[in-house]
C-alpha cells in the first residue's frame, strides 16, 4: 500500500524532516531536479519551456527547475505572478535570473509565443479558494496553449485543484503530466483529480517514511488484493469456501440479483443461494445455474413480510449475506431487519441502504460485521447531506458503526483505517456494475475475509476486471456482465 497524504500531512512530514536538521533549500533543489528531468524528456529540440511561477514554494520549485533546465541548453521563460513570499523561492528566483532567457510577469501573455511546454508552478497543495485575477488569466493561457498542442506539466498538483478533495475550485490547469514529490496527494485520486492530473508521476526526493503521520490514507495495490485472497489448498472442497446468501431482486430488477450471484461465484464462494421473490427464481436459476434459489413470498413483485420465516430458515448454515441489489424500496423491512440482526457478516448495497436510510431503528443495528457500499446518492440519503466529498461521506457513514466503501472513479474505504482503491475505468459507469461489486464483496465475506479487507480487495479487483473488460469491448459497449467474465483474469494478472 502506498501513502496518500493531505496537504497538512505533507507539511507535517516535511517539518519533521527539517526538525531533524535537514535543509529545506536542498529538498527544494531535489524536487526541482525531478521536475526538470520530466520536462527534459518532453522538450523537442529547439523548443521553449515556459514556467508559470506563483509566490509560494511551488513557484520556488519552478524557478529552480528553470535554472536547471536552462543549464541543459533549453530556452526557458519564467512568467511570475508577483515576488515570492517563500524564503527558499526568493533565493531560487535570484539564482534563476542570470540563467533563464527571460523573467517576466503575466503582462507578457498577450505577446508570448506559444511554448513547446508549460511548467505549471503557480499553486501548490495549499490552495483553498478559486484562483483570481492574473492567476486565473495565466491558467487560462496554459489551457489555451494546451489545446493548440503545447504539453503542460504540473508541479505537485494542477493549479486550481484542491489537493485534499480533488475539487476544481475555479479556473484549473488541465495537465498532461503531474510530477508530485515523495507521496501521492488525495487530490490526484479523488474528485475531478483523475480528469485534470494526466499521468501522475511520483518522484523520490529523499523524505524517509519515518516522517509520515500515523493516520494517512493508503492506496490499495494489486499485490495487496492478491495477498488478501484466502488460500485454496489442493484438497479443499466447496464448504471450505463459504456459503453466501444473496437477498436481492424484485419483479423488473431480476438482473441485479443475477449479476450479484454470478459475481459471487466468480469470486470464489463455494456455495451461493439466492433468496428472492418467487416470481423471479426461474430467471435467476437459468441465468446462474451454479447457484441455488430460495423462493420468497412477495407482494407487488417485491419480498413481503410473509417471507420472514422462509428467510430466517435460509440464513441457517450460511457464512455471509449480500443484500440489496434490485431489492426495491418496497421490500419487507422485517426481512431486512432479520438480515441485520443475524450474526453473519453482510454487505449491504442499493435498496437495502435506501431502506436503512429512512429508518433509525435499522441504522442502530449496523455494526463492525457489516460492509456498506453506497454511491453518492445513497450517501446523501444515509447522511441527509448532499454534495459532500467522498472522504467526508465515508467518515460520516462509518460513524454508524459499519465498514464503508463510497463508490466513485476512485473508491474510498473506511473501517479501522482509511483506504483508496483507484482501479477502474469509465466503461464501468453503467447500471449493474455496483451489483457486481456487492457479489464480489459477499463472496470474500463468505470465505472469512474481514469486512474492511473484503471491501478494498473486492474494489481493487472489480476495477481491474473492469479495465480488462473495457480493453476488450470499449468504454461505450462494455457491460457489467463483462466485468464478471474478467474477474478470473484480473486475479491471474495480479498474480503475474
């Protein structure tokens, strides 16, 4: 797992480093060299590199990188937005004066020719509000030149992007490459960060992990997911890999139950039983012949209170539950309550979450054995608040007592720690992809994986399977069932 820091955590790490007697100016020089190296690789012969330098440490990195690049024979122009306020940045500005071709201000933008490369060093990780005035003008110019073919490289984080949430705060640089130092920042992975950061490259500048704070977010990698999968001895049998009960489906949404069941089977559950309205059991059995079915009493196409005894009987002998996909908001509250009161670990999604959101007595039943997988709309219903970022939603919902995964382009998970899984692709933005994740998570729970670990393991492999499906079918045409068919390959690729 890789550290992913907030702006405050990065500052804290640097201050610990400096407190041990290390030089801040030397650290800036190493960051500048990393930036200059990336710029050198992009520069065409005879091309100009324009540096947009702000007043803080990010601008200092830019001044120093311009000096280093100029010494390599590259024609460098520095466009600055006022004098630096950061001491090391001011030092590097003075050092750059005699090295670069020109050091000027934003008034030159109307006459400045389009450069081969822009180095965006306007704002660093500390930006809190929308860029204004000459800062906004400079960002617009960089984006306009990019549209004409100029490559844009952002230093640490694209200017205009929140380093902590990935929110675009106003005018924002669209980078081809973002060079960040030592550790990823949350904004690279969350919110709109993946849309504007381009290729994020983490460069080592000599900060030891000993300076890290204790509570940083962790990025899940394929090896982490692979190591979390239960061992499968040659002599094992189906009962060694758990028995998952899928409580899902309603008339008109049988497909959600099918996707969940089939994903659970692909994820290695030894046995899967679907408890669903009697009217859709034939659909589920034909679509997932490896699974068993328990027909439940229904009313108007969804599970009714009359199904309670049958459901309680079906819970016997199971090792985990997956509840919610296609269940409908009219499903029996009594039956869902029985699921929550069961001692079994359970993953809860879709309409199970919508039903819980509206009933305080059900929220009170949530505990550490439960794994919740809401999308932003379901987050809003669970919290009663709209428009929050994914980390804030995750933390608020986790206070209910359960482990939580908030779905998104990068998914945020909280249990005993805070994690992010950044695998996946735009082709997964189709109804049914979440049902696949629920089935995968349920299968891991059934095999004895702890809820927190099951969430981030399923998320990482779900995303990788989605990427494989998109490579085969394209972002427009891939379907959630294609994700299921790629689960095995995603696991095998992680093992390669």
